[in-house]
C-alpha cells in the first residue's frame, strides 16, 4: 500500500474527500515525527507504540578493507505492535 491508497482508504472510512483525508494523514505523521524529535513516545491503543531508541558508539569494520572503524552513536525510531494489531495478523 502506498500513501495514495492509504489516503483513499482513510477518505472512504471517514466519508471525506481525498484532499481532506490527505491533510489528516499528513497531520498525524507530522505529530508522530515532532514527538520523536523531542524524544517522546507515541502510544496508540490497539495499534502500537513509536519510541526513540539510542544506539551507542561502537566498533565496526570496513567490509572492503577490513579496517576497524568507529560507528557514531545514533538515534532511531522503533515501532512495537500492540496486542490488538498482532491479533489481526
């Protein structure tokens, strides 16, 4: 499913037009991204939880040369499915 199909599904479920549904979808994703940027967790009951996880600096290897390199610390967004979503799968 791409964003266009997703928007059409939201429009059909809410009885709105595609343009209005696209605004709703964009607003939801913007809120999740804003919360993640602040380091906050977003929990949607019955769907799942978006959380920011930190990865510490670590040692790695350059695959072409075998040289040891330091991989910088980073932050990633993770998603954990809720029980309701898992049951639908």
